[in-house]
C-alpha cells in the first residue's frame, strides 16, 4: 500500500539501465536502501522501478505511462548519459507535464527529486525544472576543485561506501519531509534559516548543514537546491527568502575553481542578507569559510570583504571544521528560540553549560508545577546569549532559579555579583537550588540576597512552591 493517498506509487525511479549493471547493481541497491530506511521512519512506501524486459516499444511505453499516471514523486537518477536516453527523456517529459497539471489539484500534488549519480556533460542542456529542484549528490570531485569525478559506489572502497550511505540518508531525510508534507502531516518549525546558494564544489557541505538543520526541526530556505540565476526575478526571490529567515547562514569557499560567478553570487546574497537583517533588527548573518588556508585569486576579494568590511558590521565568520561550525550554529538558533519564548515565561532557570546533565532534576520539579522555565546557559558566569539575559532582566515579575551543581562557592558568589543576576537579587525573586554533589560549601552557604533550597531537604518541593508563589499546586 502506498504512503500517499490517491497514488499507487509514492516514488517512480527513472534511470538509464546501464547504471544498474555490473557486480554492484547501483540503482537496485539504492532502491532497496531507500525503501528500508523510509519504512523504519514513516512506514511502508511503494516504489516503481522498471525491471521489465519488454519486447516492443509500444508495450513498454504503455506500462510506463500507466505507472507515471499513478506516481507522486519522480526520482530522476542522473548518470552521465541520462539525457542521451530517449526512454529517460520520455519519462521525464511525461512527468513534467503531469507535474504542471498537479498545480491545479492540491489533493494530487506531485514532486520532482533528482539524484546526481554523476554530473552531466559540460555541453549537456539541463532542464530548468531539474536545475531548480532539490537534489542530493552521490559523487565528489577528487581532488577537490578538479573535474575528476569519483562516484559513491558500495563496491569501490570502504570510504566510498560510507559516503554512499551518508548521501542516501540525506536523500531519505528529504523524502521523509516531502512525503509528510504531501500527505498533509504538519510539522511545527523551530524557526527559519536562510542557507545561501553555493557552487557545485560546496553543494555536499551545504547539503550536510541543511540536513542537520531540518532534522532539528528548522525550515531551510531556499526550498529548491539552487536559484536560477539567469531568471528575471531571481534577486526578488532571494530577497523574499531572506526576509522570512530568523538567521542567515553563508557557506563560502576560499577556492572558486576558476568560476568567478560563484564568489560574485555569494557576495550578492551576503550583502542582501546584511542589509535585510539590520533593517529588521535581526542577528547579523553567519559565514563559514571552507578551506580558508590560502584563498585563490577568484575568491580572495570575497574572503577579504567578509573578514574586514562585514566583520566591522557585526558579521561573524568561521574557518574551522564543519562540526564546530554546526555546533555554534545550533547554539545561536537555540538562543533565538529562547528569545522568542521569553515573553511568555514566568521563570528563568540559570545554569552552567557544563552542568547540563544535572538540569533534569530541577526541570522536572518545575514542569510538575506547570512551569516551563526559560533556560539561560552560562560559560562560567557569562551568558552564552547576552541579549537574552539582558532582555530577561527587563521582565517585571520574573523569578530566577539558579541551579548549583558542580561549580564552586566562588563561582556562585561571582555570579551573584554579575550583570546576569543583579536584577533579581532578593529572596522574593532569586532562588539558589542545590543538587548533587552536596558539598560542605552548599550545606553551609547563606546569603540575604537569595533563597537557598537544598535538594535533600524534607520540604524542598514546598520551599520551591512558596518561592514561586505556587502553594496551591499539589
């Protein structure tokens, strides 16, 4: 049974048959892995793959037309000679006609998701619908920046097999979102991120960042993989996407591989984002400079622009590992989410980031009192998000609970003297809640500037209720 109502097949695989030859049947393996992964995520799906050994083109076309009529998502597996196949072009053109017709029928929506098994020939005309569609790449250039292609093949090497599996999971994640969207399963977005269009050398890196953000519940724009830069209204589209974003993220490369259009387009997007974010009072964009050791001539001006002019305007740039960049990015997005929630919350819970594993004890008590606290993370005694801390300090009636876990008494004393807690000093608005380890310092600590509650006290929950003005909760 198909996952999408009204269709017999959820996916239609279009591919050049020689792409499924040899010891490792690439397309068959791809189909099996996609089916297995989707089944574990959302349930069973129906995938059409032409395995027919038909004699006579009329019979073949009849079966293909019938399958296309009943298929929701067209997966074009683009090998090097895909566009040279009359059969593949027939399938693609037939589906594109149905795709346009489906725009007038919301209950019969269709979608196109290309898979790049191999880049097309340089002189190969690529349909604009393929260019605009979100895609996942199953190859890389080895060495980077060259035109030498290495496909991700399960039978080639362990490294290639791992890259195949990584790309496959990105593709499955895209499919899961698309299928749920088409089925009408609404997912509440944590926020919206503008992830700038990049050159082909950076497309794999961008896809990894995008997959990570989407798995965390963020909406990522642009919705398509790339902008059609030759279009008449492309800058209007870029501007509209940026306007919807809570944060703009710009991966750029210190190597343009001789294509000067790439750094120029990166700069256009970045400058538009800086202007729009400043006008809207939103955070400045964040830039990740990939391969920053020695920018080549084509990218040098862009890198310098980021590190000087834009840095002076508040744009942060990274040149470390992707994992470090993603960690910082998630922290920034969490801080923005915290700021959006702050207006509706009555209690702030302050804790050192190293003590995050100790927070459930206090969090569970607060949730049990029907309170969802604002979480303020600290590095030492400095807030990770100074803007959020400053905003909370202006909230009238807000009460603050400090989690004291693994830090010393000196840390607590310094924190109480800091700008973070200064607005809350007083037993009516500041509470120090002590959890393990229960040191002698914690047991002996006294202050007139806050209430002290020891987690081992017989009446610790009653004390917390009274501090929060929540005595009536049983």
